[in-house]
């Protein structure tokens, strides 16, 4: 039986078999007992070894041995669970020692369970030259003959952080503002961020958002202050740190969210009008006391140039110069009436002004037109295409339009 | 009769608030332009940080949303009376310093001084409507300008104009609060109760 004593820190015994046969006994060690024999510092001595006494029945003793082996293996594996993590820069040369093994000890290194070629070894040391990201993983060192795990580490290859990008904005003035940040390039290893906000001599609390994690918000304690805010963000990882500072006025960062629920509708019996309405962004807390003004832009899909209208109040507008029959794209932006900058553009909406239903035609020319319209796919609608941009609304021009439409219809018939 | 008087007073108040808002907006725009001119003419750096200047009303306020209407009016009135005197001092110093050499800055200062005076009167009207009447101006004069070097006076002037620009925004917000109808009524709330 193995008489090895447990390490001194054990306070009890995990396994203690009391056999039915009175001639067998099993003792447990308690803390404080010393062991004259060597104890492996890394692994410790398995707990609960049975010792002493005769065993009349060989089955329990075999059981004991099996259990002891199981415990040893378990302890070996799980003693490395609270893993050692090693961070190294991309391009660095890395040397790993096999725990307390001598340089000339025979060892085997594995990376993620795969044996590492001996050419990477210098004695029992593992040498990795100019490491790259693909070399991140679990590295283990086993004693040559016994295959005892002697050392294990998780290598994380990464980079120190570059200067982070920091942005602060108030989309809910006058309640407060938020700051968000990100790194321009990934580091591939965990980073922690620390942010400080100072207003004059006062340090303010930036409460971190649960989501997204790279954002925090500050409540305004004062309004209308000329004193600037100074926000410093520091990012730290195992390979280094970096920071950036933003300084700004209370007014300068005010930027509402875009207007919501933008709707554009044709106006019945008005071929050149579109009625547009929208709502204040829901994040803007008090539009009555802090009213927004709006900027509306619109263009027909077929053109690149936008028309713009600035509106100092109200959340609706009627476009009166739309091209008849043309589909329009419309967007709206918002800004506090007095301070700050314009929001981003709202989601775009599409609308086409009202057009008159084609009338039932009874003359020969009109029958021809109807026939051609049903068979030709490339004929333009007689009421719109001809009367294109810049067309003047008036009875004379309308007559010209109809005539031109009929001529085109006739051509269409000829070509079919 | 009393109800009609109340309605008339409420309408008058709303009218004064609306005009005051427009006046404050125009004043702010002109002060911002004046700041650019002042910085350029005085050879200053626009981003120069100016410590709190003694005797200049500070626009910064905590718990702004909790103030009553009367508090808002009284604080505004005290501030603009002080700015009126400060701008007059600046105009005098500028004329002594530059004489007639720089009329652009002088004219811009004078124009803003006029608007500040007009706005002060507007605030006094609002307070009269409240039947409070504006407080007297005795003792409201700012302390005499401390003996400062030319550069220090220029920085002080920068501080005055910056605070005035902030006040113009604050006044706009204050008047909007005053013009808001109280809950359950279509007329603006009485100044004593409205935040």
C-alpha cells in the first residue's frame, strides 16, 4: 500500500473505507501530519489513500487502488484548470519552460493536443519564433517517460491597443449625453476600458450601458455652462495601454436621432403634391420646451439632385412642386432649434403623386391608342412622359400633350 | 370680468414670451457673430479658455427644470441688467483703446448692447404682468472694473460675451417654459407655479 502522506494543507479525507471484515482497516490522514517522502509540488498527493491493516478481501483493495488512480488522473487534469494564460505580442519570440523541469530533462510539448516537433525545443524549453495569431492555443509539457503533465499554459497572441476612437453625443438633451468607443483594429486579446469625465473641477460618473458594452452615459448636473467637458478613455490589455481625450462644449455635441415614422402620401386630385408627415425622435425627451426644427429633402428617383426645405415648426409639410407621375424619395432630418447639429437622415420613404385614371376613349384614334397601350410595352403613358419636367400647367399645354401622345400611340401601332 | 382679465393677462404673457423668444434668438445670433469679430479684432485665440470672470453672471444652473417662472424671470433680469452695464464698460474701453480706428467692433458692441437693453425691458414687462414688478436697480450695478492689463481686459471681454451667448440660449428656454400652458388649461401657467 502506498504510505504517501497527503500535502500538509489537507484537512480531511475524501475516501475512507471501513471494511466489513473487521481485520481490514483504513486510515485517513488529517492536516499537520508530515510525510518523510518526497511530494510532487505541482500535483500534490492524492487524498484519501488507504493505508495499513490487512485486507482479508482483495476486491475492496483493488477498488481502492482503482479509485486512487482515478483521483490521481483527475487531480492531474484539474490542477491545470485554473489555467495559466500567457499573452505575447504578434511577432515576438516566446520561450516556454516546462515548469520546474531541468533544462536537460526529456519532455514532450503539445499544442492543442498535437505533439510539437523537437526542432522547436531547446532542451526542455519550447521556443516559438515570431509568433502569429494562429499560434494561440493550449501548450502542454509532459515528462518524457511518465507522461506526467508538468506544465500547461494558454498562449494568447495579440497586440497592444491602438489609440481608441471616442465619440460623445447628446441625443436626449437636456437630460444628458453618452460616449461610445471602439478600437480601430482588434487586439485579439481581452481589453478593459476606463472612462473619466471631468467638468471643471468636478468628476462625473459615466454609467456603463449593459448593451452595447462600449458605451456609457452621463446625466447633466448643470445646463448652459461655458465650462467644457473633458472625457478621457483608457484602454488596457496585457500587452499595453492607450488613451484618448475628447473636450467639448455642452451645446456642441447635441445631435438628435432622426425623425421617426416618416410617411409620404399623394394628395387626391393634386398631381404635383405630396403630403409628408413625421414624428419627433422618441429619444428626444421634451420637444415642447426644446423644440426641434426639420430639414426635408426630396427628389424623383430618376434625378440625382435633391430639393431641400427647412421647417422651423410642425411635423408635416406638403411638397407642391413634384413632377406628376414620378416616384419620389423623401427623407427628413432634425436639429434642436437653437444648438447643436443636424441628425442623420431618416429612413427614406417613397411616394408618387396622384395621377388621374386613364379615361375611356371612344374615337378611332383613341381606340388605336388603347390597342397599342395594351400590346406595346415601351409606349409611354400618354398623360405623363410627354409632359415632363418644366411642363407648364395650362389648357394649351395639355392639348399639346394629348396630341403628342396620340401621335406616339400611332407610331407604336405601326411598329408592332 | 376677473376671468376675462386673467385670459387677457395670459394672452399678453404668451405674446411677450413669444416676442422674447424671437428677441433672444436674434440676440444670440448677433452675439455669436460679435464673438467672432471680437476674437479677430482683439487678436485672441477663439479656443482660449477663460476662467470664471468676477462680476459676470454665469448662465450655468443646476436643476433648471425645477425653477419656478418667477425665479426664471428674476434671474434673467438680474443677469441682463449686469450685462447691460458690462457691455457699456466694454464699449467705453474699446473706444478709449482704439478710438475711432475700429468702428466695426464698436458698432457690433453697440448693437448687442441695444438688444440687451431691449430684452431687459421685455423681462421687466413680464414681471410687471406678474404684478410683482421688477426689482429696483439700486445696487444692481456691477462692481467697478478691476484694474487689469490690456490683455486681461480683452480676456474679460471674451468671458462676458461667451456668458452672454449662453444666457441668450437659456433665456429662450426659460421663456418657452413660461409660455407653456399649465396642465388642464389652454393658457400659460402662472409664473409662481410653473417650472
